[in-house]
C-alpha cells in the first residue's frame, strides 16, 4: 500500500508521527465507456470553454468565483488556512464510539507509526482499548478540513472521517407522522421478531453478490451464452393485519 498522507497524531503534548493508508477498496466492477458504433473507448478531456482546446494538467489551477472574477488559489493558500491542521490530527476530546451516529461515518484510514517501536503509538492504542473510548479530532486532507475519530482496530490505530453536524440534513421536510398508535401485543410481537433474528455482527458472512452475479453474466456473454439468472420470489403475507404478518414472520424464521 502507498501512504496518502504523512503527519502526526496530537495526543495532549505528545506527537505521534504516522502515515495514513486507505483502509477500504472498491468491490465494484470497472467498466469503460465505449462508442456503440465501433466499441472505441471514450476519453474525457479537460477543455477550455472559450478556445475549445485541451488544457495540459500542469496549466490547471483552482479558482473561487467572487462576483464576475475568479480568485486563483495556490497549494500554500490551503495550508495557510489552517497550517496546524494540515500536518497534525489533533485529538480534542475522547468520546464513546456508541455515541457517534452511523450517519456521520464516511471512510476509514489505517495509520502506521512513522518510526519503529513507537512507544507513544502503542500507548494511545492500548489506552483507547482499555478505556473503550475514541479520540475526536480534526485535520486537513486534500484541501478539506475533516472531523474524525481515532479508534483501535486490533493492533492498529484507525482514523475514520465523520461528517460535520451541518452536513446532515434535517428531517423536518419529511412527511413522517409524529405518533402512530401501536398496540402492546403488536409491539411485543415486533420485539420477539427482532430477538429471533438477533445475532452477533459478523460482516464476513456478507459478500458482494451483485457484482459476482454480474461477472458471471459477463463471462457467459464472452462465450456467446446467456447466464442463468436467479428469479426473485418475494414472500407474500397471508393477510393485511400487522399482528398476523408478524406472527407469520416468526413462523417463517422458525421453519428456516
């Protein structure tokens, strides 16, 4: 793996030099855009809207429009906006991971100590494991300030970017009733169904079945054949009464 960021984690007055590595990878198939007439690949070009000529990558700059003009930004301008955040993941507080709403999660990065046998890295790792806490921090990555949590995964400190509060839309525009009357027996049946389906979270049980099926179709088409496709057979409820549907759901689970 190649590191995407190099800096340090600020832990009080302790500075831990680290490198960041992407912890996730895409599982989707890579498709090329083709011309339907001759199957030639379609290339995207960076074109000047006035001259209609392609612009070399080294001649492209970033600009922010103010009025009728653009303010041209350079790399150092982004660093000058928050120089202390460009190279330091500053832990500002420690929180319970359970208090972080999953809606806030974005993407995760592995950290690697930039020096061998880094005692401060090991200390923070063990302290987070022992306290069952996570560090709440902020830093700048690719010209964007990010909020993140620093948490342990096995023997590695992981930095997971999370969204800022203002990035989460309010629910007031949704047409959701404030209160719907649910009878006690319906609620009890719903809880029983949840309990029956409850199990320990194990993500390894779940695979990307869609892309696997899509790859089978591609392989079959390459041989001039048609892949066998599984037909979706939705289960039908025996009635419209909510309690009866819950009861039938419990029976289906028991039968499985």
